[in-house]
C-alpha cells in the first residue's frame, strides 16, 4: 500500500510530491506523456508579492527563501532574476492604482507610487499622454519555471518518489482504510490522495464521491513579438485594470491581453482575436508599433469561487486533500503551499517559516466551501 498518491504533474503536484516524499512512499500520476504539459509549462511567471488573494500573498512571502536559495543540488542556476513590476494607470484609473498600492503595503510588497516622469524613465516607450502615474515594485523577479519544476522533481526522486506518465485517473474509490486510485494501467491503494489536477480538480473530486469546489478554468493567451536588447532592463508592465501586460524575454517581448475567458478543462489554444486586441491596446499605450507575432500559446488558470487557493483535507472525505485553485499565483507560491499541504497531511502543525510570513491555513482551507 502506498502512503500518498498525488494526481497531477504540474507545479502543484510536484511541490506536493517533493514535500511529502521524505515522509513516506509517493506515487505521482500524470495524464500526459510529459510533466507540466498544461498551465505550468505555459506560464510567464513573476515573483511579485502584490498580487493574488489574501491566502496567496503570505504564501509568496514564505516561498521567497526557497526561491532565492534552493536546496543544494536541485538547480543548475538561480531560480530568480531581477525584473521589477510596474503597474500603469491613465487619468481614469488612478484611484485603482492607489487601491493596489494600499494592498501592497498591507502585504509587505515594498511597492512605491511613481509619477509620470518616473514611469517614462523606467519604460521610455510608453506614451506620456496615456500615463497619469504608476506603482513600481522593484523586488519583483522573473522565475525560471522549468528549473523550479525540475527542482521539485529532483527532490521527489531523491526520496524515491515514483512518477508515472501517461496514467490518467479513471476512478477514485473510498476504502475502509484509505483510497483506491485506478488508472488505465491498474489500481493503487493508498492512505492519502492529493488532488493537484488543476483545471480537472473538480472532475477528480466527483470520481471520489467528493462534492466539487466550483473551480473555474479560464483561458489566457500570450505571445512573443520582436524586441530589442535595449528593452532588457524594463520591468514587467501591467495595465492597472489588467487590460494587457508585456515584459522583456531575451530579445523579444512577451505580451498578453491578460484575459480570463471561461473554459472547460482542455488543452487550451490561443484565439487570434485576443492576440489582435492585445496588440491594439499595447500599441495605444506605447510607441512599440507591434506588427509581427513570433509565436503564441494559451493556458488555463483555474480559480476557486473566491479566487483564493484551496489547500487541505476535505471535511467530508478523510484522506482526500485539495491542492487547487492557484489562479495566476501557483508558481511563485509553490514552495510554501507544498510545505503547508505536507504539514496538514502529516498533522505536524504549521511550519515556523510559514507562520512568520503570516500564513493562515484557514484562509485557504476547503472548509470554507462546506
């Protein structure tokens, strides 16, 4: 009998496997032929504290130590590189800019309001007549998503966790002493099931006879356009109403409409209309004059009804743990929520580093939906 079966091979599933594997046997099941095929592998991740719900912000703070100094032998280079984040606002958006600044102050983000001249100094290609001010978070940094995911893979395998690809779950059955998880390759009996299946989280719950949370997968499109080495020091630029964003990526610019289009769980594809609208909005706000798209893709960001993470044991199903609803914060909070999830599975109490960062397990508990 296996101690822990983790369903899902994205960043959440691997974070769970990495934190549980030192404490028992772990088998991770991934539907696809490769790990991180869906949302994790399509993320433009930034470590930025002033973003997300009240549950995710302290988890981001608590993840900072791991991201800055990962365990020895788990990475081949740094996980974080300097970037900065810049929210911009026109005359009609200034009030919202101040609201975000207030949120950042409460969450310890270290952001600062800047005037039009300072915004243009940071990103000279912005149009002065479209900028009434900005909010700058200099501590925001790019995350090497593939390297972070691989760090969790290495930790899990170091502790003998087994990763099974091409293993879609077809049934989850409650037993007297735990759970039976069935795939097309056979069945596994285990003490604990960790549902880290992203957009498919509610479907896995239904298989297990557990009431769905009401997860909402939402499509977001991103694309690359030609850039310039002179742009390399720019921060990530985000419209304060999330109408678009862009940031340097090598000699290209990574751009997005920042849309949230409801979707069924699926292998999401970009919509040309979304790409065109993002280009229109970015060209209106800048003098970039984007005309060419080098590549494009889409991914699903999955939200709980209150847009905060769902972490913990379902009160109606002992041994069934949720790790879903990360929305756009799943990469930067993964070290901390992996530790939180493991502490709940093991019953060891909240780790000190999470408590110091202000993590409150009740904020992200599935109990709030029951």
